[in-house]
């Protein structure tokens, strides 16, 4: 399980693009800079900084297509010289209205954030919370969508705003939440669902195990299987050798020791019967002749 938790932590760290400093920004003193995206000049790399804090720390950065920046003068941005530039970024949770100067593939200025009243009311009506100013900016920056809020509420999860942001950060959509619930996997907490999505546990991935006769797993069992890279094909290989309905702990132990169906077939040879599953560990460690 340590490996699973470490992997989840790494995935969350790489997925989150809003730092804790971002959640301290005010509505009116967000400084922005724009430059061409490194390695993809068709996109604009934007950085938004809280100008009210020391060291001008980066709070939020992302790449955008010019069409996402409403009213953005792409030609003026790319042309030589300096001129006023304005744009807006509109998302479900609110909008940024930004203005400054730019030219020569660089722009800088300041933004004002305005929360969307309908989105705020949706959160309140679904029993989540009214976001603070800092949370509102975080919801907009991560692009938390209405359909995710609705799906979480429909599935009956008690939700917090930071959990909605964590779900979005790992790529969970409203459809993912709904499809997992329909597949019979509705964990007790959204944090477990965040872990599922971070590891790539999807209804499609689960379907392969269901077809192998593994209809339901405890949440920690799913995490172990995914973290260890255990696939339905891995289980099917043991099934063909006569090792059926192996417990998850046994599957994890076999995979951790490198005991595969191919290894068993090679080590056992043409025996008419297979050794008990608990003897496979000794077979792996000491070979077919047993302990020296």
C-alpha cells in the first residue's frame, strides 16, 4: 500500500497547477504575464501572480489557445512594439477580466476576478458551501464545472469545495463520477474517488475484472491491484493453470515477487498437477528442486 499512496501523491502533485499561494490572492491584484507556450507556439502560456505577496510567487500557470482568451488581440501580441491588450477568461465558476500592455510575444498587466453568482448558488443549493473569495478563484483556476457538482450531488456524496478541486485536478468529470456509481463503485468519501481517478481506475478498467468473476472489490483492494499493475489478463493466466478465484492479497504477493503464469508454466514443466499456490513462492525463491 505504501507504493500506492506514493503514486497517488505524485500524481496529485503533478496534476495540481494552483499553488497554496493562489488561494490567498484577492479579487483585484492578480498580476498576469503572457508568452508563447514553450514547445507549442500556437498556444499562449499565462502566469497569474498574487502581486500583494512577497517574492511575487507564481500562483497559477496554464497554456491557453488564443480563442479561450476572449477579446485577445493575437496579432497585436505577436507584433513588434507595445500596445494596450485586454482579454477575459470565462469559466463556470467565474471570470477573469484582464488588461495591460503587450507586443513582441509578451504581455503583462492585472486581472479582476468575478465569481459567477449562478455557480455559487449551485454549490449552496447542493449543500456544499458558499466559497470564500480565495476558494472562488481556485474553483475558476482549476475549471471546476457545473456537471461535476451535479454528478457529485446526484451520487449522494458529502462534498467539500477542496474535494471538488482535487477531483478536477486529477481529471475526474461528472461523467466519471456517474459512471463509477452506476458500475457499483461509490466509495464512502470523495477522497477515495480522487485516488481512484489519479490511479486510472475507470469503469472500463473494472469491466475486465467483472468478466473474470471479480464482481466487487473493497476500495483498498482496487488501489492495490492498480498500483501493482495487475490486469485481468494476469488473473486469467493463473485461471488457465487451475488457480481460480485467487484473493487480492495473494495476487499482489505473486505480482510483487515476479511470479507470473509464464514463470509457473516454465518452472513446473509438464506436471499433471500444479503445486498449491502457497508453494509458488518457494518455487520462485529456490527453484524446482526445492531448498538447497
